[in-house]
C-alpha cells in the first residue's frame, strides 16, 4: 500500500467503518474519546466516520430512504457518547478475511522465534481462533515455520533496553576470534540468521554482527556512548541490514531471482529490470568491498558484479581461493 | 495503514467508495432473500447517485463487479444464488451476505494479552502487502478487546521479508482455488513450465516455498518461490482448496525428504565455519559435522560463503555443485 501519511484509502475507511459499528454494538454506548483511543484514531476521524455512517443505507421500493443507523444525537450532544437506537444489522465485531488471518497467524509463528515469546501459550490459542476467521474454515494459506537461533539473545536485548555496553567474543569472516566491546542497538532477525546491529567503538561505526558467531556475551556497567546514541537514531527508520556510509562504493550487480535477497538488504541506488527471466541490474552501496567475495560467490553465478573492475577481481579471487586453485596474496574477507 | 502513527485522519479520497461499500454491505446483510442487481442499483446510495448523474448500465455493472471483488478481498462473503421459485425464464442472480459469515460468533472475546500479541504479530511483516492486511485485521480485532501494554518488541526489529514478487498471487490462488502456471528454473538451469494447484505458501529454512499439487506430475510438489522465473498466470481451472490432511501429508513428505538428505562436512578449526557449526565443544571425529538439508543447492550456497575452510566429505554431488558454482563465478568475473 502506498504510504500516504494521514490518508486512509477507501478500503481502509470501509474497514474502519465496519469495525466502528461492531465496537459500538458490542459496548452499547461508548464515549468518543474511548472509541478513538481503542481504534488508534483521532477524535476528529471518529466524528467524520460517524457522519459517513449515518447517511449510509438504501432506498426502498417506494422511494423512501432507509437509513439503518438511528444515531442517538441527543446523547452525543449532551455527553459525547456514541450509541445507536434500534439497529440490528451488524450486531458484533466483523470477522477478518482469510488472508488477514493467515498473515497474522504467520506473524504469530514468527514471534515465537523470539525468546520473549517462546513460552506464550496464548499464541497457540490465537492461531486456533484465527483458523476460524470464517465459518467455512480452511487451513492457512501462509505459514511461517520457526527455527532456532544462537544463545544470548535475551542478554543482548537486556543491554539494548538498559542502554549499556557488552563484551563478547566474535569470530569474523577470516576466522579471527577476538574479544571486543560492542554497544548493542538492535537485533535484526533474518530467517535462519540473526544479526546484532551494534556500534563498534574501535572502528567508530555501526555494524551488523551475526549472532551465531558471537560467544560469551557479558553485560558491562558502562552506558552507551553519545556516538552510539546518534547511530541508534540513524537506524530508526531503516530496516535494511546495510546502511550506506559516506565512503561507500557504488557497485553494479546483476541478479537473477534466485539471488534477489542479496540486494534486498542494501540500499538500492537504482534498479532496472530486464525482461530476461526476471534478471535485474541494481546499483548498491557497499561499504567494504571484500565482503563481495563471499556474498557473490555464495550464489554460484546467480549474482554477478558488473563494475567496478576492482570488485570483479575480488569476487574472482575469492572464488578461485575457494576452489583451492590459487591462494590470493591478500586473503579477501570482511571485518564482520 | 490503519495504525495510529501512520494514518489517524479521515480524509476521504476523491471518490466515496467507503460509503458505497458500506451501503452495499448493509443492504446485502439486511435481507436473506437477497437482491437482484437491478434492485441494488436502485437502492444502494452510491449506485443510485451514479444513475442520477447519468451513468450507463455498463459502468454500473463494472462498478458492481469491482465492489464485489473489493468486499471479497476484505473477507466479506457476497453469496450469489438464483431462486427456484423464480419463473424459468426469469431466473436472475440474487445477492446477499449471510450474517454469520460477517460477524464473529456471540461471545468471541480477546484478552488484553492476546490482543497485544496480535498487534505485534502484524508488525513483523516488512515491505510486503501482507503488512496492510495484517494491520487491517488488527483494527477489526480491536473491537474484540483492549490490548495490554505489557509485551513489546523494543530492541528487536523482526522482519518477515518477501523478496519474491509472486507471493501474493500464489497465496490468493491457494485461498481461492485457482490453478496457475509458471516457468520454474531448476538449479541445473532447466526451465520447465509447470501447472499447479497452490495449497500453501510456507517459509521453511529461510526460504519461501509453494506447497502444491503439480498437475503435470500428478503429485505433491514444493517449489522454491525464488526459482520461479516468469509471471504467474491463471489457467482458468478451479480446484478445491487444500485440506488440513493434504497439507499435513505435504509437510510429512518434506520432512521425510530432509531427514533422508545427510551431508558430512569437514571444517577447518578456528574459522568462521567452525564457530558457525558450533564445533568448539564437539566430541565427534575431528572437525567433522553431520547435518540434514532440505535442498542441496541451498546448502551449497551456505558452504560457498565459508570459502575453502569447509570440505565436503559426502555426498559427492554436493562437492560437485559447490565446485561448479565457483567455476561459474570465476568465469563470470574473468
């Protein structure tokens, strides 16, 4: 859906209207402020919705307009409470669609992968309830199977919430294992791999660390630094793993559908679609070129670097090294 | 998005589709004997206003079809039927909405904690159309209770990502029982045209799969969404949507398949892969790890990321796939 701020689409308005009717019918009468709070809308929005409601209806054979909502204007004028007199068409909250139910159920299964929610018994009850979203219930059309992730997630989350630093052991892509201080900002679960976004005081940058390469997390008493707080603000509206930096290099890559996931995590500068079986050419911003070695080689040809030449060299050398055919003078590899 | 921080104002768009849809819904709910299209055109406010401003029947018909689709998309079931009592030559379709399909059964309630969980579940959808649907569902469910503010996702940015363009269409096909066809590229680059009856879109081991009945192969098949390389189109055939038993059977077979796929890898100590496969406290043969896999080529992708620090002990096909992929990378970057 296009993200038009402060404007509801016709479908969203309809959704709001039928919910509003159901809510008032369930509660009997309700103060407009409570309705607004419950639905997460402004008072003004509720008022306008009510004015749409009271004119909705039909015209009968004799030409009389039949307005099903006999809204209690007196009550509203005196007390700002909403109520209907003599209304019996929609008597309760509206059900949800199969797609809506499936989307929410998949979201619930996903939540269960988070340690905080792993023991929520109510998740199962809810999934059962959602499967009866329609009287002729059918199995969900979307499912999310949950996996497992590394340990220490709870501890890292504690650090994030408390705004403190951690010490941990981390093994980088070159296999170098070091103890380091990190200032955790956010946990980014991505399917089977989870990442910790953290401010690294040594390199003075915000980076993503794979949780499955992190060991021995230990909470420290030091608070997050001012620089880390700035970094936290910077990622607030950015859910991609790789946030472009000032010194990034523009790299043109060509990806087949099999490797779309590669570019999804980078901020795209430009995308052009070719008609050839979904292959697209994308310019991405890469902070540390040697990362491309394993990122591109992974896909075994479904992702290709077009330019710059230096990046192509990195990929070729990495692949050759993996084949054991030649040992590059300087092993390419990333920091993280 | 019906979310407080996203859209909390009511600013009707140019058309008044919300009001028309509401009037249509109320009318269709009001009479179990239903209405003919002509009756609806005369009585539903939005249509009546169109007639008054001189709209042609064609335009009305089109609008009505669009509205029916819109209602269906939002889970409102408009039932079409013809009355037996109507004269043979006067059989007209009648439309109505069964009241029990529209509202929850009496006594359906949600606890504050449940409602909170539902809200959070809606938030995990990222950059995908399902997020709109999930938010709309949450709005409706708010009529059933008041969310608590205990649990939250602070510190996490959980995201269900869908990079596959066809996912919505396949979910819709599974929901509505629409047979579809697409081109599928197997890992060895054979492109075949498949005709399938989608059952479920499922996220397993980091991948979106389509569980379905493959009409051509006359058997259950799973397709990886990222290997679909054409547009998805409907064949026009309909089928009965999947039963729980069918889905269980498909899941059982997938699990059986995964259990039967065993790989043995040798991992160089003190490397990224060594940590990845949690070999620090391993007691088996030196640096060897045994694992099950769902798809040989996905496993090959994972191992290629580790470069030369992982060697395949078995199966030989895995080593071969890894090697061929790397050779391809070398050639493509020569």
